[in-house]
């Protein structure tokens, strides 16, 4: 029995990774468990805000208990797709000790370029890099070792090899079914999927390796530069 808490910011290949794990016969998945709680607590305006709060559990205490509770559907593996920015002060993080915590990273220039297409004028807090580094340090502190880190660039460069290394590091057998899924919406998508998951719904597997970093406007280039040290700090621990 294992719970995997996969920690990333938005636009980090996180939905594709959830789809990959959902292909395993032994795995249940949960899409951004704390999203409704985050929106409720912060009052922040996100696309589909009211629909998200109406459709998903907004009490962070109940969400945390479920993250550490019985694995759904009688499965032996529970993959939880978490956004680092949802772990705002006051949210009980003790559930993380019941999970194998993994950190999914992506170069901030790519994150900013992708995020800005879906929601204008993101801030450093919106893209989750600072929170990701803080959570990484927190897990390292109580576990006594650096938690697992995987870079989306490595996944896209060679999905089979990257996921094989991740599974091995988690003590799991790699399942080749993780490399492909059917196109279209999934029953385990969050209600926000119509706004955010267009590319994921059009995919049937991981996309090819990305090319050069995108050109950014001056404001977005500044934002990416502010996030870069946090990315580089975790990149130093990425699975090789």
C-alpha cells in the first residue's frame, strides 16, 4: 500500500503524469485535492472558481484526512496530484508523512509561457516555485533525506526511462501502460478541466522533447528569472 503525493506548480506536466499513473490497474488517482479549499480560504479569483468550490470538498481538514486515509477503489496505490500553492499557512500538512512525496519540476520560462495563455498576469505565488522549494525543505527536514525530484524535461525526452527510474525509486514495478492513455476528458478530472486541460485531453501520451526556451515579454522574463533559483535548487536533486 502506498500513497504518492506529487508536488508541482501549474503547467508542469502534472495532468499527464496523473493520466500516466491512472493507467495502472493498481492505482487510484486524485486531481488537486486542495483546490476548492485553497480558493475558499484565499478568495482568489481563478477560472471556474464557483463551480470548483461547489463541486469539490472545501474543508482542508477533511481533504487532508482523506489524503492519508483508506486508498479508494480497493487499490494498493494512491496517486495524489497536488499543487504546491494550495498548501497555504494553516493547512494541516501532517498527511504528507503518510505519503511518498515526489517533486515534479519544470523550467520556469516554460511554466510562465504556458500559464499566461490560460490566466493573465501570473505572480510568483501563482506559479508555485517558492512553495515547492519550501515543501521540499520541509520534507527533507523531517525525513532526514532529500525527497525524490523528477524534471518534466527528462520525462518528455524519454518517458519510459524517466518513469522507470521513478517507479524504481518508489519501489514499484514499472508498467508500460503508463505511457499511453485515451484522448478526451477523464472521469477523475477536476471540474476545472475544461479550462486548463485542453492539451492533455488532446493527447494520448507524453509529447516529444521540448525545443529552445520560449521568448517572454520583459515582465514575464522577470517573473521567470525570479523563479529560476528555486527550480535550480530542486533540479540539483532530480533523478538521473
